[in-house]
C-alpha cells in the first residue's frame, strides 16, 4: 500500500473544478492508499470549524468518506487554514498534525524537515537533494 502526499491545494468555491478534481482523487486513487498526508493550505481560507460554506463542506464530506474507508488522513495547518481545529477533525476523520512533525515511513523520511526543525537521530538528507535553481528569462 502507498502513502500519498499533497500540499497547497488552496481549495475555494471560486474554483469548483479544482474541488471536483480533488473529490475525484479522494474517491479514486486515494482509496488504495494506506495514508494521505495533506501538507498545509488545503483551503484558500478557513474561518473556523463552524464554517458552513457548501464547497468546503463537500471537501470535508469527501475526506470523511475516505477516512471511513480505512485510509488514515493527516493534515498540517497552512498559513491559509491555520484555524483548522477539533471540529474539522470530527467532521472529516482527519488527524491534525503538530508543527513540526517528522514522518518516518519504515526508516525513510519522505520530506526534508523545515529549516530550524530538529531532525530525529539518524536523519540524513538525500545525497541527490539540491536546491532548485531558477534560470534567467534572458538566457
């Protein structure tokens, strides 16, 4: 079984096609996963757990269905949805992760810890990891 990671979806009612695509992902490929990690900014905005926006409710219902199907769902707060709380957890079946959280997948770490985070003993960056470089538009 696989572990899936998504981030920075910024789902918003202004972009219903993006919500529909994420819903299809949750009903399709995500169902075969062992776990799904949403790494911040699931929503463009989250004004509180009592938010009754229909499109956000649709996403929450889809996450609940995935959780109920046995897929462990984990969510990190982003800077756009930092108000996600226990009400979100209850609505979706997702577990909110502390910041920082280091995920150990059988001795493999899928992500490099954030700058300033204290890595666990034995953590080593991938030998192939290098910072992205931008090419000049003029070249």
